[in-house]
C-alpha cells in the first residue's frame, strides 16, 4: 500500500509543490489558540504510552470512534490503555475521507517515522514501536513541541486559574514561548473590580489574548470585558456557532468537551455589529478574530473584516481560520475563498490547532499544504500572477509572519486608561 503521507501530499501541481517546499515547509509555528495543558509543558511530562499522549484528550478521535459504533468503554471508559488504542487502530481504516485519516497518518509519520496506515494488523507493532520511543527523553512534552518548531503557543486558561504552570515555564526560560490566554465560556458575574484584578494578574503573566465561546453579544459584562481587552491591547477571539447541548448521556459520560457538539445556528450579525459599534464608540474595540462554525456565516463574517477598520492597523477584524468541523481541506479552501473574495487575504493570520493533543501541531503542515495547493490552482488558472516570489511572500505571511506580528504587537501594548 502506498504511504498516505509523501512529499507531494495534497499538492496536485508543480506550482503548489514549489510554493510549499520553498516557502512554507520548515517555517516556525505560532499557535495562538490551543487547549494544550501548560502543566504538561511545565513538568516536561513523559507520557506512559501512546494512548496517554495521543488518544486520551482528543475529542476528534473520540467522536469518530462513536460514529463507528465503538463502545464508550473503549473510548473514555474503564478499558485499559492498550484496549483503547486497539479500538482506535480498528477505527482508522473507517475514517477514509475524513481529515482524521490524514491527521493520524501525519502524526505517526512526523513524530514516530511510521509511514503505513494504522490498522488492526499493525496495531501491536505500532504500539510497541511508539512506546519504546516515548521512553526516550527526546519524546518529553517540551521536546515534542520543540520538534514541531513551535516559536510561540497560547494555552486556554480560566479566569480563576493560578497560572502556576506558566510561572514555572517563564522561570525556565526554555523555548518555545508559552503564553496563557483567557478562556471565558460563561461570562463572570459579580464585582467588576475583582475581575479587573484578575485581568491585571493575567496580563502580568503574559496573557494578551481572550477567548469567548458565544452565541449572543448583548451582555453588559461582555461589553465591559471587550473594553478591558481593547484598553489593554489584547486580542479578542470569538468562537461562534457551536451547539454544545446535544446528548445528555454523552455529556455525563465524557464531560463537557467530549466531542459530541454540533454546528448551531448562524450568527446574529446585527447583534455582533452593535457590540462592535458600541466598543468602537468608546474607543476600545480590540483586535478581534472571528471563528464561525457554521459555514453559512463565511461570507457575512468575511465582509465584516472591512466594517470596523482602524487607521494604521492591518486586518483589525480577522476572519479566523477554518475551525473545528471546518478544518479539513474543503473547509480551509472555503475559508480562503471567502476571505480572498470579501476581504484581504494578505492580512490573514493563518492556522491554529485549537487542540488538546501535542501531536496535533502537525495540522499546521496540513493547512500549509492546502494553502499552497489552493494558491497553486489560482496561479495555474491565471487568476493569480505566475510570480512565485510574490506568491511565496504571501505564503510566508499567512503561514507565519502575520501571526507573529500580531502576537508581538499585543505583547508590547499596555493598558490605556
């Protein structure tokens, strides 16, 4: 069987291959939104086995296994780690057509040098080979991140988190640069002075990004937080359109992030515009990244990137990367189509993993290959100039430089009162 991952993976044309190998391959990674556990990095965790590293915290894989009919005991239940791995190995051949097939192959290839498709036939050999490597210091949490050439990554941290892991990482002085970001699933209630104290603490700890998973934008507390972010020079991320209340049974079994959510209603555009407008009137609209989960929102939110521009600020409102159920090749292409048609592709800050698995950093490679293939198609069709140096600069900007500039700018800004 031909290996799933090869030099020309996802790159149909010679132009796409040159763009990827000459301009994208090997670039450092800026991962500005992840759910990686900072404690794993602070402790430089050594993972006991492949299930602990690869499967235990990955709801994408859990969801696919459920669809394939795998019992919950073998996903998040009391089965042994080896049993759970064997269940995933048996499910992988059934993921053909799903991005998980490619992601799985990328993760095994880039980290463990395994090129064949995972299956029940090679599960035992793969288990032993990977676990042997995990016993090596080169496969600790920090080394895995360094191997991916991560320059900076941001974790997701609750308002009441002590951020001790980040304090430890800051003292270590070790690359990569790991920053906290504030994650707010439910708006805080109570004393705003106490909230400001917590925001000040997060800022001292290096936080410059706040993230909200929301469906409505009319809250006074959200307006207050938005103003705080703007005055501090923080970046605000809005994840829009997830329907998280689905199966009560699975929520009870797997917890609140178990991989059973679905795509919800389209965004309330008038409400979002009023929210932005109110912040802008007060002079505190922060730089914002919009993550739509419903593809029907693509055109509306891509055009919104031009509705609240600011003098001297490139791409103040970002139409964020294809997110969650959209971060497959077709979803990435749809996001690029919308942004290029309605906004400015040159200001786009590129991909982020939004993942709980260290090995998911390979999704940056997946994105960069899709990006180069999409641009290569445009060049060969005559829609873009046949100037590889010019388009190569665009590749570098989207894949790395724009995100690096955004993060660097947010780190140098200070609260304005």
